[in-house]
């Protein structure tokens, strides 16, 4: 389908609008622990300490992930002139918007403007997608590489011979995805093979310029591993590639879950559109004359990716992000058929809307009845002592109950109003997240407050220790650039550190560790500050010779603000 100026302009305006929504107020809240501060710190160290080949965290080798995306974070900080929250989040936002633009382009070519607009809006307003797009993570750049590779290969399948350069580029993208996060980036080749087998066109695979394509697919990894081996030797390759990348990709390490995990998880994290995929697949089967090859490929990709990830032992909701673009195409096509009158009856929209109504009203009522008690239990303070959290509690109640009521009213209107109500819910949720929810939760989630107090107490003679996890508790370093001198996991090692000569500063990631393993005399002479970071109370012990007895300053910024 030939692209015209009006269609191109429409897509550009839509994608730019989404970009503006995503970057709105992005620096108003701190990095979301534990992943965001850790990834940001690895990126900062890549830039300021020249760790571009071997990622480092707290000035130690970080074995878990390849360096590619961390270097982008580092470059963003350099270009911005500072490693601010906005600077380190910007690469992810730009890549997510480029993914939306790529999706819109290919859908526009194969199925017209309406499906392109609907699919782009659906993907951009799916909760798990926009949540990840607006924070630092490795799954957005990975899904960009795999989705663009899959769409290019699909676009070329009718004649790989005459599209050698773009085919090779698609393989290069798969290789790039491997050095962004994982060898699972080979998924586009798997989905294309299944698609061609189903359509009895497997012979087309012979047209792929395999030698050149495979060379460029492994090229990014070969370049990285060559320089990595020069710097760190075989042990780094063994730990990072064999133990981490391959282990997580095969499910032998990571987050074990049962095979049915995604059947339960996906409908919740892909709201508000997830419940429409079943009727969409039903009408895909029924409306054969309205189908197109891109839709066929999207259905195959959706099902193959879902099955592959369900078979892998390690499961997290972010892993399934790989199927979201194809999910958006399927649901976008479904709504197009409704809006074009190809699907006359409304029940295939009304039934998913009724499920959403019941779900949202239930959540709203539950928050109204139990939200205050849950906050008090989790955060150990009453809402009447903190006006911002009381506003948060009320806003959640009104958001879900209000959305449920609006959805209920919309089912008595035209189909486009039902679609609009779903989009409006996501837009309101994004705005409320960035202006109310996240800034409020910042006081009990951010590591910045502790990092600032550590920096104020730090001098060149100080020795900083961490009683916790290097991977989970190194985000503090991003905010002050002060590395831990020692990291330990045993109480006895912490005791030795506190009793050693010099100026000691100790971070303890869980307050219970101190109170369960130490007597007050063990940390006599230390000022103890307490902070809420996520679900744990974190302690900062600062040596103070003027103290004869330990004092506990409950410096929990949540309570102050």
C-alpha cells in the first residue's frame, strides 16, 4: 500500500504526541528501585570511569548484562551535561517512540491508516508498555530490535533475494538485541519460520542470504566479546555469557514460575486492552475475507512467543513484552472491523468492557474499604498524618471507580466512544502517575535521601560499607558517586567493620539485621538514621565520637513530607 502525505503526517503527529506524553514530568520523581538506580549507575560508570566494554557497578565488574544499553545511558548523560533522572531515562523513551513509529509504518503499508493509528494507540496506552517506556530497563530496547527485525523479515519474505540488505539488517538487529540483553532476540527468525511452515512456503527460507546474515547477526557479540576477553579474560565470558545470558534465556536461572503463569499475569499487566484479544482472535478466524498477511503473521507471532515464553522456566511479566506489538496489531484490526461495520454486533466489545467494569469497580471498592489500613500496615503510619498519601489513596479510589462508571456508560453509546474511554483511562493514568502517584511514593521508594545524607557525612578519610546486596543496593551510588569500600552479607563482618579504626559509615539494607544481631552497645557512638526504601527500612550508621550512647534518628522522609 503506497504511503501518502496525509497518512504520513497523521502518524508523525500521533507519535510526536505520544512522545510528549511520555516525557511529561519525567524528572519529577526519582529512579524506581532497585532496577532503575542500578542500571543508571552502571551507565554512569561506563561514561565517567571508561567502563564501556566491561560494565561495572560500584567500580566492580557487573556480570549480569551486556554493555550496549548502559553505554547509551552514559552517552545520554554526557550529552545532557549531567546524569540527571531525565537524562538517564531519555534513551528508553526515544527507543519506545521509535518502536511505535516502526510499527505504525509497517501497519500503514500493509493494512492502511486506520489500523496503523489504532494499533499505535493501543500499544502506547497498554499499561505494561508505557510503564516500561518511561523508566530505565533493558526490555524496551530489546523489543525494539526484535520487533523491527520481525517486521522487516515479514516484509521481505515474498522475495529475500531482492531485499538482501534489509534482510541482513534484520539479522544484525537480532544480534544487537543479544548484546542489549539476551540471545532470546533470535525470536523473529523462529516466528518467521513457523509462519512460512504454516503457509507451506518454507522454501522461501532458502532465499535468505544465510552466510552474510549470520555473520552480521553474530558480529555485535563477536566485537564485544573480543574486547571483553582482552580486558577480563575467559572468566568474564564464562560468567556473563554462559551463566547469565544463556542461563536466563533457557530458564535454568532467574525467576521460576509455573507454565500457566502468563495466562494469569498477561491479562492484568496488558490492561486495558488484554480482554479484547480473545474476541479479536475469534473474528480473525471468522472474517477470512478481511484478513491480510500482516495480521496472519501477527497472530502467529503472538501465539509462538506466548508458547515459547511459557515453556521457559524463568518468567517475569517484562519478558512477554516481546508479543505486545503483535498483540496491538491484532486488537487494532479488531477495532477497525467494528468501526468499519464489518462486525455488526457489539457484544464482542461489550463483554470485555463488562469484565473491565467489574474488575475496576471491585478494585475501587476494595481500596475504599481497605486501602487506608493497607497503607498503615505497610508504611507504619496513619493517613491523617500525611496529606499527600491521603490524596493518593483517594485518587486511586476515584480513578478506578470513576473508570468503571465511565466504561459502564460507554457501552450504551457508539463503539468509538468505548474505544475512546479506554484510551482516556490510560492517558489519565499516565498523567496521575507522573504528577501524583510516583512523586508521592518517591518518599518511600527513593534511595536519594539516604545518598544525600551519606554525601553530607562523607570525607576522604571515611570508609563506606554495605551490609546487603551489591546488585540490589548499589543505586545509592548513582546519586552521590561514592563507592562502597566493603560489601558483606554476614553480621560478624559488619561488627568487625563497625569496630575497626577510622571513620566508618555503614548502610544496612534491612533494619531488622541490626536489631536482631546487635546489641545497642555494639553500635555505640554511631548515629543511626532510618529510611524507607521500597518494602524495607534501610539504615545509615554514621560514626559520631560525641555520642556516648547510640541514638536513633527516625529520619524517614516519608513522615516528614
